[in-house]
C-alpha cells in the first residue's frame, strides 16, 4: 500500500545534483569550512522524572567543581537508587514539537503567518541526529536511518532505529548495562539542582530527567532549528549567556598507553566535538575512570581547541569533513524531499562503506508528525 523507491549503487563522484545517492567518502568533503553561524538559544524545556514535558528550565543543573582530586564510585546506587528511562519507547520529535507549539511566536516566519512556511527554519531535528551526520564519513560500525517529512516548507528529520541497533539494545550484557549508568552517576557527583546547593550523591539517578536547549543557527544556506540535552551550566551568575555557559560532562576510561591516547583522540574526541560544537557548548569536562568505575581524574576540553589537539594524530578526523558532509546531506535531502505532505516519509538509509540512499513511504508506520501538531500548525 505504500509506494517504495530505492536507488543504490556507487555514486559517481563528486555527488552531482540530481543523484539518487550521496557518497560518504571523506576525501570528497575536504573543502573550506562551511559557514556555521554562532548558534543562538531560542528557548529550552525540561522533562521530569516521568518524562513529562515542561516549557521551562526546571531541570537545569549547576556544575560544582570538586574540592580535591576526585574519587567518585560510579557503581554506587546502580542496584538500589536507579530509575532507568525505557529506551524502547520512541519519542521521535514529539518534545521539540511541543516546544514549537508553546513558543510559536519565537519561531514563526517573520514574513507572515499566512505564508505556506509556518516556521523560520528549513530543518527541525534533534542535535543527536545531526551529530550522527557529522561523524558519518568516519563511522565504520553503525549505520543509520533518518526519516524526513516536509510540512509547510520545513523539513522534519527523525531517526528510526535500525534492526542492528535494536538487536544491540535488546542484547546488552550486564556489564554494558551497568556502564551506561556510570555516565549519569558522574553527573550526579558533579551537578547541583540549585545555584547555591551542592551535589547529592546519596539521591536517586533518574535518567528520564532532562534539560534541553533549543537553538537556531545556519549551516551554509540551511536554516536549522534543533534541540539537544544539556548536562549543566556554569554556576557563576556572570558566566556568558547560553549556550556559552553550558558544560557537557563525559566519562572515559583512564588513558595509560600511547595507543589508548591515540584511540581517544581519533574516536572519542570526534564524538565529543561533534555533539558540543553543534549547539555551541564551549567545553567538555571529562572524568577519567578505572575499570572498577572509580573516577580518578578530571580534565577540561575546550571544543575550540580539540582540532589542534588532534592534529598530530595520523589519519585523524577533520572538522571540515564533518561539517561539509552534513551540509551536503541537507542539500541532498532538500533535493529529494519534494512533496509537502505530513503522511509522506523519505527514509534515508546509510550503512558503513556504502552511499546514502533513500526510499519513499506513503501513509506508512514511518510517518512521525503527530496529528495534534499538524492540526495546531494548520489552524
Ligand atoms: P558518558 O558519555 O559519560 O559515558 P551524554 O554524555 O550525552 O550527556 O550522555 C550521558 C550518559 O548517557 C553517557 O555518559 C552514557 O552513560 C549514556 N549514554 C549516552 N549515549 C549513549 C549510547 N548511545 N549508548 C549507551 N549509553 C549512552
Ligand atoms: Mg547529557
Ligand atoms: Mg554528558
């Protein structure tokens, strides 16, 4: 009942306009860095311990610099003080759409509300989906599926879980399950709920809770509106305005050998850079932990310095390749997605060592714009 079209095969290079596929070979994207406007925060929202949406910053947390060399036990509370978000529930773009409806005046087209374009953006998506696009030219393990729908002139992009990713999610080892908790436990050791309070490591870690920033920016000629989860902010009231006051927290295995350092630069810093560069979060504070999950040292990484840090690495990633690929993917999507219809999904598919291809699905289970959103935006 739904029309499908798939074109595959190797694309002639460089990607000619009108091509049915998009190459992900990094050599094709080694051009000048594209224009990427300083991201501007246009709002924020919170999700509470039951994953309920609030159009405010109630879940914002404040970074507290540890007094002395840390000794955080990340395993503490895993068994008895942990409420885990159900990651089989797919929320798609729903929280962002709720934010848009609650803040329509902030994002509606300046020209006129009567125009066919309802939003002042070419693309609406999650930051995490853009992070996946940025890292694609260097990814050798995990493919992705991105569903795109055009509605009133704006392209909405929402991820679809791949079969492989679902299998991995359903077959995690007990060790892996526990290690996924460690990152959140580190946040609890270093974040306070109020400006003048202290972190409370005796509390419950609930991964339903989130504070999300909504930013507007432009990549070349693509106007973007996206949201991303933010771990905490600088508690200094004189810190610069958001997103410059935000801090991303990470944990990573202690680095003991040159090989480990090289892998950290080549793989982990790529992910960290892509995630924070997009929303304009200036720094990552990393907790390095041993194999028993004890954080033994902290280190700050300034996003603007990461590209220099990795320059001596052989065969390393380049920020310009990431941004140019993302830019070209968005151009490709604009070219492919022609029908303005919330029940039509263009499903972009990528597997490592392949080109990006797509298929078209009408009134299928891939449709992701909810009726309440369509009705609100058409009235
Ligand atoms: P670490 O990255 O410090 O291990 P984020 O860093 O993006 O704020 O995410 C917080 C934590 O969520 C991560 O902390 C990790 O524990 C967990 N997490 C995030 N993305 C994940 C993924 N794709 N798979 C498994 N765990 C993930
Ligand atoms: Mg986070
Ligand atoms: Mg983090």
